[in-house]
């Protein structure tokens, strides 16, 4: 399995866990609370990937250019998170408009 696929699958598993186990258990489901928890999930992804790839010099290919491990991990998490985010906000009626 290539390093890109490993990171993508790991990020997907972490995001899926957050959106199916952590976020539904929040007492008050708001965008701000989701953002705070998402910082923790993202930090866990970066820490885990960094423990494996930091200092190895491994380049991660995205189409026609290479990215460092941290940028590829963030990009993978963002790509995986978008459909989960849309589904969760629709499912729980989370208001995405800014407060007045």
C-alpha cells in the first residue's frame, strides 16, 4: 500500500469516527463546538502521521506536484471531511449562517 493511500485511509477513519461517534454525542450541536472538536481530530491526524513520516523525506504525490507529509495529511482530511460535514449539518439542522 502506498503512503498516500495509508494516510488517506487513516484520515478517513479518524473523520468517520468523529462524525459517527464523537459529534453526535455533543449536548449542543453548533458549528463552533464542531470546530473545537475538529481541531483535536486534526491534531491527532497530524501527530499520528508525523510520528511515521517526519524526517523520512517521503514525498507525497498529488497529481503533478509533491507535497510534504503535513500538507498531504491536511489535504486528505479536508477532502474526506467535506461529505461528512454536509451530511452531519443536514442531519442535525446545524445553522451555518453567521450570528448577527
